[in-house]
């Protein structure tokens, strides 16, 4: 039997439907083992990008284009998505998804490489939003880079912050889970940020930069 809490979370997740382009991108991502963001989390990204009127967005972990599609749909029509991934094949499939959705190449900057090698080369305060869905053990480093990259009023978001229900269970002590808990504490304690943890998808932690 499904519990009332499980039913409520499922209802919230299913409230956001994927169209054919998103569904096809998701299927390709699953086939590649890329674990795309779930629809609830994706819809939240789209919402956040719209709220901040995002023109310049950095994505850490291109995957096969699912999260990028949600971000682009929330961004300004003249906005550019800079997406970083170590897997060139994932980026090739992401570009396919973006083309299928009607986004021109001018809206995209796909960079193949390790995020912590690429992010330091990007401009301080030059971005409206940063989304992280890369190596969980590097999330704390992504956070430090994101705070530098964001303008005041910009938003950083992290996927998988509930990590398959492991983060809330203190008995779970694997390295990824411990890192995600620590990142949550870092965000909470940073006086430059104001945060919210949303139980959509696998957990989306978002924070707005309120001061330099």
C-alpha cells in the first residue's frame, strides 16, 4: 500500500509532464546511464530560471540534455546556457535534444572537461544561475565556485540533495551521502545565501545570493 506521504510526493512529481522532446532525451540519458533530473526538479529549474530572468546560466553536468532543456525553457530568449561535462557523447546527445527542441547553437556553449578545471576560467559575478548535477563529492567545491560566479540575486541549485532517501537517514555514512549533508550545512550557514530544500525529484536545494 502506498502511504499518504508517498502518494503526495508522487502527485507533486506527476504534476509536471514531459513533452515528447523531453521524454526522448530522458530515454537516451537512461540508456547512457546519465540519470537525468526528474520532472519535478526540472520544472523547478525552469521556474527558477524564469523568476531570475536568467540570461547567463552555468550547468555542471550536461547529461543528455534533460536539465538543459528545462533551463533553456525558463531563460530569456537571448540567454546562453554554458554546460560542462566530462563525457563528449553525453554532450552530443544533449545537443541533439536542444536541436529537436528548436534551440539554436547560439543559445549554447558546451564545454567538454572537468568542471573544477573549467569553472575557474568563468567570470566573477557574470551569471544569473548555476545548476550542479555532477560528481557529488565535488559539490562543496561547486558551491564555492557558484557563489563567485553569481551576481547578487542569482540562484545556485543542486540536484540529488536527498540522494535516494539516504541524506535524511543518519545511519547512512557513505562518502556521497556525507558530502551532501555537509553541503546542505554549508549553504545553511553561508550568510550570503538564502536557501530552500525542495522534496521534488531526488531533492533540489536552491539558494539565492543576497550579498557578495
